[in-house]
């Protein structure tokens, strides 16, 4: 995560007036073409809008503002938009409140984030136990951001005794987190403040006595430093409460110990497990999944400032080649989730005192089921399984090698572990289905039963009758069968007339898990269909499925998506005149290349905060960590892969593209907003279909993380309205 930019409006009044006038005249502002051509490995790469990458340019800002105004005025004229927004708000408010981010402590105290139906942002609460009255701790809605916008809670971590909470605040979706420390008894902040937090991979880790915590922090960039240095030289520190964080001792970082190897672009952190006398040194290599792990006794003073002549306390547990993607600690043992020799993963155990991955004991062997997570509680190791997008949970009691399946409550088809603690019996899970909302339960191993926590009440629209879902497999271009989840209204006629919303992702080994969104009913109840494509590049079938959509294999991602689109058309769910595709973030590669390869399949497309010019990603701050997943132009084979996955480079003049709406928050720290700006300009210049290309810009948002509920609901209403307009479900604009 990268600090968001503070983007001021253009200072050129003349340009602003010109573009605004054009917008009100019914046409978007036209971007000048200023070609830049570069050669990579014998390939001439043309970039007509390279200048847009300078987001500080008044000209670029003015053009974006003109596009935003044009889009706002166009969307406001869609007759169905206000009704959709009202319905989406009603559906979202069906539950009195929603709870997430649950932490249960050994002493019974519970912490969680909660947002009521009438509220816009989650707040942090605590209870002495699940049955006690709740107490409000942090309310970001009472805080104001200079210049407008809002704060949101980006992370929180309570101390083991529940007396303190470290929590992060970020402004307007920027993910530029500042850590605060709260005293729970008084609900007031202590004096501690730490900026430049790097919490995306490990939250702050409290010492057992609550006197301080380990945390990771980005370096302070010098004025004029390259943007790509933003994630370099991240370090892990120990902070003692009440001290100056700028004087905190480095605890885990590059070049600190001779036997601990890491690069300047790696993300180091220290992980502490309750009840264990060992610390875990964790190295995340950019956004790639395999971890490097070390162990050290807690009494070895990891935070000492002078290390000359000291023997390193760290022992290597595993490295990248061991393909460990998750772990959990119990006492002096560590459980490792690994794809080494097991494409769908297995769980092994080794000692923290003398780690030996090569001779680790297998606890859960590889099978046809995918294992995608492990967690330790007081009584057992809990294991998360996945089949396509559906989750299952298993249990292995300590000292017992037998895996015990756990039957989910109320016949839910999917359940996922949301929290476990070495000091707490059992585990907390959330259930899910495509057509009904799940609930939050605690599992009691003593009687093998679940108890509803009552933290998430049943809402008015949580199980509306008359809707169905089906799981099918689609034959892709090379014969591989791709799972496709389809949700629709009972009795839907397969005559090709149904507005259909097809979504996918396909990167980092992330699966599109079973979920229920009541706001989807605004689409489904109008006779629409929603389909989720579980394409390669995701993790639905383990690491092989992930690697089959990575780098040179990336075309499988959008070709799988295209195959799913063709299936929906062939089976009569929809037609090209009624089909829309959606992808966001890394899913921008999927939808961007789907519409540039097969524009004839889609009536409309949504490109949300999309990575749309892959050949330029590594020159952004967050592009550096993503080299592991997508590649670098400095290697010939990887350049060709990046060029192939760049939707921007595959836009062709005179092509009949579908209607497109690109959406981006201007404070996005993960995908630079100029990705959408360049793609918008290129599509507007190239399309021959006469269909609109809109650029929806939110000046108080980022990548979507930390957005207010109102921002999210308005965005969804705009997208649904735009697509239904282009599918001719609603009348033409007045």
C-alpha cells in the first residue's frame, strides 16, 4: 500500500472552463495525442498519452475533471439511476448493523468493527464478553480531514489483556495509515503516533506484557526521490509505549543479521503468537505468495541497537523454494501451509527451536481438496479448505494426526475461519451462500456444536425467496474446465433476453469465494443474472491454477472469462446485446483484454481501478512489489507477457467497442489513476461503435478500501444504471 496523493484541482482557469463547457455541451473533453515510443526487445511500444502519467500536471488534472463532470452529468440523466440508488440503499439497510474484524481474547473480551444501517463508516467496539453490553471505542465519523473527505479505520490490534488497542486511521481511501494507541478503560488515545505504517502484511504485534509492540514502517523518502522507492527498505521496529517512534530500535530488516537475507523491495515483519516463547521473522517478497520465515527465542533481545560481535538469534524455517504461503504457531511448534510437492497444498509441522522443513511432519496430506489457510486455537489446529469458491473447515487436535471434518451449521454451503487465538477454545467462522446471507458462529470443540454469536443479526433481505444459484463447468479455449457460478431469479427463461453481469479476477492465487450481497437483488429482481467466473490466475484449484494465469500464462485468465461469456450466451442466459463484463484492480487485465480481444461479446464493460497498461506498472510505486506476479520489461520473456496483458496496448482504431465505464478514486495507492485516464482517452479516440466511454472519478476515494458506505452504494447504483441503459432495458437519455 502506498501513500495517496493529495490532488488539487487544476490551476488553469482557462482550461477548466473550456473542458467544463465541452462537458455541458454533451461531449467529453478530447485529450491531445503526444506519442512516446520505446523499444523493448525489438518491439516498438507506442504510448500516445504518456504525459498523463504526470498526475500533478494542471492540464492532466483539468482533463480528468472535465471527464468526471461529463460522466456525472451523463449518469444523472439515466432515468432509472435514482430508483436504483434508492433500492440499493434499502437493500443495504435490511440488517440493523453489520459486524466484521472480530477479535476474541483469552479473558473473554471481544473487539469488533460495526456499522449500523444508518451509518456511513464502521466504528470500533468492545465487550467484556459476547453477552455483555458493548462499548464504543473509536468513531471515525466524528473526525474531519483538512480540505474535506473522511477518515476510516484501516486496522486494529488489541493487546493480549485487552487494555490497549493499536489502530490505524487513513484519510479518504489513501491507505496512508497513521497508528494510534487507545486506552480501553477510558476510550482515549495515548500520546503514541506512528506514520508511514506498513500494515498490509502484518498488523502490530503486542508484547505479552502490553508494554509495546513490533510494527513495520516504510522509510521516509527524501524530496524528489523516485516514486518507485516508496516501498523499498521497509523495516520492522519495536515500539515501547510513551517513547519517540523515530528513535525505535530496528528489529528485523535488510543487512541486520548476516544469516538473514532479504532484498530492499521485501516486506519484513515480526509475528508473535500468544503463549509461544518464539518470535517469527516473516519476509513477504512483494506481492508473491511464498514466504521466507525465521524463528528466534523471545529472550534474545531482537531490538538491541548494536549487534557487533553478537550471534544471530534467527534460524531459517523455510524459504521461497519451499512454497509456504501461510503458517500458524502453537507453543514451540509451527504449522506450515505449503505447495512444495503438493499443488493443492498440504500442512506440515516443524520445531521453532530447531526448524527443519526438509524433515517436517505431515499433519494434513495433499488431496484433491485445496487447503488455503491454517489457524491455531487453544485446543487444535484448524484448517481451511476450498472447493472452487466454497469453503469448508477441518480440525486436528494437538497430538492427534486425524483430521476431523466440521459440519457447517444450518446446511450452509460455505464457511470460512475468521478468527482463532491460541488462548481461546474453538474457532470463529462465518457462513455464506450465493442466495442468502451467512451468520457468525463460534465452534465449541467440547460438544462439536456451533453457537450464533448474535454479532450479525438476520436482516430483512438476507434470505429473499425466489432466487437460485447453480455451479457449472465451462470448457475453455484449451479444453480446461473452468468453474462458473450463476445466480438468477427462479423461473428465468433461457431465451437470451436476460441482462447479465459477468465478473472475474484471476490474480495472486486469490479465489472468488461464495458470498451474498443483498444489493445484488437490485439487479436480480429485474430479471438480471449475475455470474462469477473462477478463472485461472486465482486459487480455486490451488497453486497450479494460480500459476496457469501468471506472467506468460496470463492469457488464460481472460480467455477463461471469454469462454464463460460464450457459455452464458450459448445456453440462453443472455446475448451479446445483454451481457456486461466487470473486473477491478488486477482484474482490470481480465476485463480490459476481454473487450479488446472480443469486443463483440459485450454490450458494456466496467473497468474498476484497473491495471490497464501492464508495460508501465513497474514504474509506479506499487508496481515494484507486483513484478513477482506479472513480470518486468527488463526480462525479454516477461516483457512479451506484459505487452500481451496490456489492454491499453491492444486498443485498435476503428473497432466497435462496447460501452465502457472506467472508475477510479484519485487517492488510489495501489493502481495509479492515470491507468484509467490513459485507457479512457485511448478508447474514446479509437471506438467506432458510437457507444459511450465514461470516466467516473471519486476525489475522496482510493482503491475502494476505506470508502464510506454511501460512496460504495452510489458507485454500485451508477454502474447498474449505466449497464441497463446500454442494454436498452431503460429508455434512451432525454
